[in-house]
C-alpha cells in the first residue's frame, strides 16, 4: 500500500481517535479501546487497520505496543 492512497473512512476514524487521545492524555489507546471508539468489536480488525496505517508510515509504535503509538506527520 503506498502512502499516496486515500485512507478508508475507518482508518480516518482510527487516526482521529488516536490523535485526540494523544492530545488529551499524552498516550495512545489500547486496541480494544480503539475498537470501542470506532465501532469495531473484533480486535483483529482493529489490528489489521493499525498495521496498514503503520505500513504507510502514518503511525509508529515503540516495542509494538499500541499505547506507545505516535502519529507521524
């Protein structure tokens, strides 16, 4: 997936909730919390979207932990 492709509505929602949480609390959310915020009950679906966002360079993690997620750019 190239960084030039548009985000899906779900991916946009995920990036938005991560951004809001980091601004308000200084850290990201857990996979389960992200799912609750964007209406996904399956953590595997959330992980799939997060992996795609990370592949595109939009987010990054320290030690593969989602609460350590950072937005790039």
